[in-house]
C-alpha cells in the first residue's frame, strides 16, 4: 500500500524557492492533476529576463519571441516627439503543459 506524502513536509532535493508540493497534499487529486501540480512545482519561472537568459530553455523561448516580433515587423524605431514619454515593456514567462501534465513548451512574451 502506498501512503501519500505528509502535508507540509519540505522536499529539500528540489531547488525551487516555494515548491507547491511542500505546502499542499495531493493525495486526493486524480493522477493527471497530481502530475500537473508536481510538474509545475519543479519548474522555476524567471522573474526577469536576466534570470531567464541563464537557463537554455528560457533563453530559447526569449529568442523565439524576438524572432517572431522581428518577422512580423511589430515595431519600428522612430524619434520621440517632444513632450511625449516612452512606453515601457517587460517580459512575461509561462509554461505550457500537455494534458498529461508534461511540459509542452516554455513561453516568453514581451508586453508593453
């Protein structure tokens, strides 16, 4: 007989700051939901682009987004009119999962 992991028992093998499976017991979830939660718990989502560029998977996602923006001619460089302010932008990182809980792809978006 297999016993569920005790709730709130930290797993020190995982190098994620706050892995969800350290705080939530998933023994009452269906197998597919438990797999999805465990998969998300083991993924570190970067909070800025410098952090993302240190991981090859996230760096690939950033490069794909930049190539798509250039291919679609999303912007052009122009002089800023007097009295106007520039619009800032930031990177948003997400992980897309398949229905079985495995990673489909890492996704990076540059948003204004």
